[in-house]
C-alpha cells in the first residue's frame, strides 16, 4: 500500500545551500520590519526611509539605492519561501487524496470530506505566514528546515488526516469486498488480489506525478537559494555603507 508521511516532500529538495534568518521579518505594503521577540529593531519605510532602534538614519543617495535594492529583494523572496513551503505540503496531501479518489471514486463522500479538510488546512498554513494579500511574517529560522515552519498543531493535523485517510482507504476496500460477496462468483482472495493490483497501479501512477512535482519544486528551491545568496551580498554592501546595521544581519548563507 502507498504510504505518505509528512517529511517526504522535504526529501525532494536538493541542499543547494542553507538559508537562515537571524531575526523575524514582517512585511506590509508600506513597511519592512526586522524584529526580535516582538520588538522592532530595524524598520524600512517605502524602501527608502530607515529607522534603527526607533531612530531615523539620514541616508545618502547611494545608501538609499542599496536600501531600496535590499527591500525589493525581501519583498520578492519572502513570499516565495511561503509559497514553496505550502506547495511542498500540497504535494503530500494531494498524494493521499488521489489514492482515496482512485479507490472510492472521484467526488465520493469520503474523497470530498478529505479534500475539504485538506483545503482548510492549506489555507490556515498559508495564513500563518501571509495574514492578507500583501502582509507576511516569518520567524527567525533555518529556511531549509521546513519541519520548523510546520511544527506543532499543523504537523499533528497533517499526520492525523493521513492516518484517517488511510483508514478510509481500508474501509473502502473492506466495504467493496463485502458488497461483492453476493454478486460475484469469485472468492474473497481473488477480490483482494484485484484490489491490491488496482492500488499498486494507482500508486505507480501517483509516484510518477509526485516525482515530477518534486523535481519542479527542487528547481524552485535552487532559484530561491540563488536569489537569497544575491540578496545576502546586497545586505553585506548595505552594512558597509551603514555600519550601524551590521549587528542586525538578517540573512546568513552557508553552502
């Protein structure tokens, strides 16, 4: 039988580099804030106005340009990190959902129930990072460790849903075998073998699909890694231009 576990989608990522955020980041349409334990350490307004520890820093044109480049990069890459985390979860959930649909029938009561729960969970996972259309928050963490992004309640819910879904699959198999008892000339062993063959066929096709999606996700992860590396270089230039920012180094990259 096909089994899908929560960490499976993480294994799809090639370790192109390790991206670590040393502080939390809050983004809204007007501001970017670098925070620690709820306290704003650095605030950037409209990509050109800088506050450090609540005090505005006067900037030259060159400093403004570096600050603008850094701000633009943060606004582009943080949503990408959120997207790739949610997409990774989606691969795992879709795999389970398609097995159920293949055995119980597309749009069956069991399949619709599981699909509704998965949709709700994905919405709440995204809401954890993306409070509204243009508002994001990511806590300080290693961005390659997706377990850290999905710990606690979400991880437990996903595992519970997968367990329940596997139960639904077994129940569907059992009900179908019982329903066939009065309508088939074949023995129970033959019907079980037929179901086993059917499940293996579903699993094989699904494995190919999941592999392709995982490869695509891996390519996205590599691109994100490259862009964060470029952003880290801009941050280094920004720290040279504004030494007071150096102790608030946000991005750390290691290969």
